[in-house]
């Protein structure tokens, strides 16, 4: 039971207490939580309306208003879940064929070794399906994956594509994509974390559960009992639902190694570890050009002459794990487009070329690139704080 449900039921019990309703309000609220819907909501509201009419008591009115506020909060959360479910259904209904999805994977800039490793996984599963059709013994193995590397290297994008490909191969019943972080998995009260993990896993069953910065679950090694509770429940789910759930954990390489050491049974649930390398300057150029082409922008030759050395310098001077990779290209692209818009908005009669051509002047305003870095990762922040001398 999540916090909104708890607050709703607590407010219902308070109304019962001040109105002498013999537990009827709490019963109606519990029915609503068990089976949310229009009828259950109307039944609770009718009962509250009857209490307000029959007893003009200030305490009853205050408790009734508090319950109404909690009801609005709870129903709002349900609506958000419905919208999330609609997004998941849209992803499930992706009409693309296996060939088209493989072409999307192959069309990603760079990541040659990543594509090879994922291609091997897909080839293995396709052969297992053919063996099954031929009446031979087959074993699809463990589908859970670990992606390691710096931010902006395409881990989330590849995870989404893998989910859709697995669905086309018949390995997943739905193929949708659920992304979760520490706050989605860990509760603020003892004993509630396992329930929270179970809810996330239930939403992800049939698809892919992607946990970025997975090591944040166990960031407080010796004092974080909630993290250990989360990891215990997650490790159980990895085994119990292995036939229709793919869990992909991702994050920086070194802390991910520590993450797998934190639970004896965790590493054995993953048999594929894929390292995502940083992008080269040439690959960042290709990403930038692809973004421009997708939105029908053109880089003038003199503009590209300015951008190429700037990208090379950014890669040459990158700061290890804080280098933004693909996000650097995204940030640069957005600055270029904004500079074009600012310039062209002042023109009295802009032409088609004006509206789509990024000039050298637009580039000069977007440079230098040195500040375009990813934020310092949390594990590095913690390490620096530990090393800071005490006063």
C-alpha cells in the first residue's frame, strides 16, 4: 500500500471517529482502494454528502474536507498511472517489424561493439526459437542485462530497442519499457520497500524494467536497510519472472562492479555485461548532423568548419566520467537552433533558406563547448565528501 492510499484510509477512519459512522466510511474507502472505479468513488462521496447534511458539526466538516482532499490526491495519482499505462500500451503496439527494429539498432551512431554483443544475443534467441520449432531442446537462458559506461552513451535507447526486439522474437508478452530509479523502488518506512518493488515489477512484467544508476540502491553500504530490502526483493523477481521480464541495470562502470558485489546472488542473475564507450569527435559530428537532418536544418559549410575543431577539442579535454557524450551534441544542437531562431525572427521577410540554414554566426554564439559536461555523478560526489579533511 503506497503513501496516498494510507493517507486516504487514515482520513476515512478520522471521519468515522468524529462522526460516529461505525466504520462505514473506512469500509467504503477500503473498497475504493481494492477496486478503484466510478461506482466505488460515487458510493464514498454519497456517504460523505449524507454526513454533511445530517450533522452540521465543525469537526465532522473539517474531517470530511480532509478526506475529500485525500480522495482528490488519490484519484489524481490513479489518473497519472492510467496515462503511464496508455504510454506503455502505445509502446506495446509498435507496428515495426523485427527487420525494422534491427535496422534502427544498426542505424545508431557508433557503438560497434555494443551492436555486436546485442546482435549475438538476438542471433542466439532466434536459433533457440528455430530449435524449438524443430523439436530440439532449447534454452533461452537469462535475458537480464547490465549496461555500464558514462552518461549520454545510448544505454537507455538501446534498452528500449532490445525490449521491442525481444517482443518480436516472442520472448516477452508485451515489450513495453518501464524506467525506475531509487526513489521509485525504496519507501520511507521499514517493510514498505518490498511492496514498492513488487508494484514496479508488476507494471514491468511482460516487458523491460530499466534501472539507471542501479548502484544508488545500495549507496549507504552499512546503514541502508531499505536498500538491502529492495535488493533482496529485486533479486527474487529476477528469478521468479525470468520467463517474461527483462531487467536491465545501468550505470558507471566502477560503482556498478561494487553494486554486483553487494548481494551474493545478484551477479549470477545477469550473464551479459555490455560496456558503452564514450563517443569520438567524429561520432558526435554524426549525431549532430543526424539531429539537424531529422528536423530539416542545414549546417552551412563555414559553420561546420567552426564546429568540427570545437568538438575535437571537447573530446580531447573531456573530464572522464563527467563528459556528456551524446548530451553534448544535443545541447549544442539546441543552442544552434535557438541562435538561428533569434536571428531569423528579426528578419522582415525570411526565406526558406533562412529558416533552415545554421550559419557561422549561430555557431560562434554557441561556442565554446568546454562547459557542456554532464553533472558530477553521485558516487564521485560522495567520494569527494569522504576525502574532505575534517575541521
